[in-house]
């Protein structure tokens, strides 16, 4: 029997036909630049959310790592310490001796130690960096008026070490570097290098106000335990307030550190709450703390 003409059936089943697609199937009413803008915006939003999430996670995770891991990072980042001239080495020894006395009152965790070193620069600053290393600049020592104030300064920086604030900030920086590396290898590498650099240069690294307040409270406890009163911390804040007069912006929101007057108020409030004396006789600075300048 003959097959009717035009039927889709052939002798071996249905015939296959190549049909043209319908008109307009691959066209869109959206402008391609608008679609690109939406895509870029969505990508940036996801990346920003990932930065916040991973940064928070790294900030929490880094302090949970053993302190020995932080020391290992310090040895890689900072390398071998250079030998100091004898006068500077004597200043470092005096600072270290005081730090050891403070450590006994603070009860550092097992396996944790701090290494204090004098820096012969005019910067009015001191900072704690990765692995428990603390640097104290000549410019700051030239303003400190008592051993009590110097002890408060060292205790504050040691508190950053014991609370693992350095590790938390370092972890946040490396987490950001990791995410930037997903977008650009060069950007990730540059961010990682910057994060490690920030661990060794306090000028490029800032603590949060919460971290600073916690370190202030720990420093007050330490000087009260060592000297029987908190006058050293008040003396330190008063001295720093005078040395940095005019440098602080009027709005505290523009600072990572609380304003000096607010730090004094917080220390006095904590002392009153704990029943601590907040004034008393101040001890003189240790001998040999400030090397003579050339020609001095």
C-alpha cells in the first residue's frame, strides 16, 4: 500500500526535520550594558558579603591557633633581629626587665612570652606586633615621666598580646587577601604582603576601640597589682594627651582609639568600681632607659 504524500511517517519510522528557530527567540528587550551592570553589581555584592563573612571567621579563628604558630609567623616575617649598639641594648634590657615584672602580675598563659625592644626613633609611639614582640620608640620614652606610667604602657601592649588582638587583625587581613586573590592574583598577593607588613608596623595597623578599651582595663589591673594604685595609667594618659594635643580629631568616631579624656574617665570608673586607689607616689624611671644622643 502506498504511503500518502506529506505524511510524517516513513518506512522506518518518523521523519526528522531541521526546523528554523522561531523569530526573536534569542533577542531581549534589555540593553546589554544594563545586563552587564546588573551582573557586575551582583558579583561585587557577593564578594563584599564573602569578605565580611570570611573576615569575621578569620578574626575569630586566628586567636584560637596556638601562640607558637604566631611565633613561627613572626620569625618568617621579621627575620633575624639585628644587633643593637650597647646603649640601645641596655635600654632594651631595662624595658624587658620591667616587662618581666609586669608579666608576673598579669599571669601570661603557658608558652607565651613578650620580647621588648627599644627603637631609636622620634615617633611618640609603642606597639605590639605578631609573636609577642613589642617596640617602644625613643620619642615616647622622652615624654614618659615615671616607671608607673611606663609599666602601664607596657602592660597595655602586653594585653594586646595576651588577648591575641594582633592575631585577630592579622587573620582578618589575610582573609581579605585570600578573597582578593580569587579576583586577581596580583591584588591578592599585594594584600597579603600588606597584611604581613601591618603586623610589623603599627603605623599601618589599628586596633578597634573595643580592643583598646580591653587593653586599658588590663593595664590598670596590672599597675594596681604592681604598685598598689592606678596612678601610673592616669599619668600615662595625661602625658600622652599633652604630647598629642591637637592631633586627635574632635569626633571620636574618626578614631580607632578612644579619646584620651574618655580613657581617663573609663579608668577612673573601673578603679572606683573595683575599689582601687587611683593615685599614689610614682616611681622614677629605670636608669639607662634613654641612651644619650650623639653629641648630647
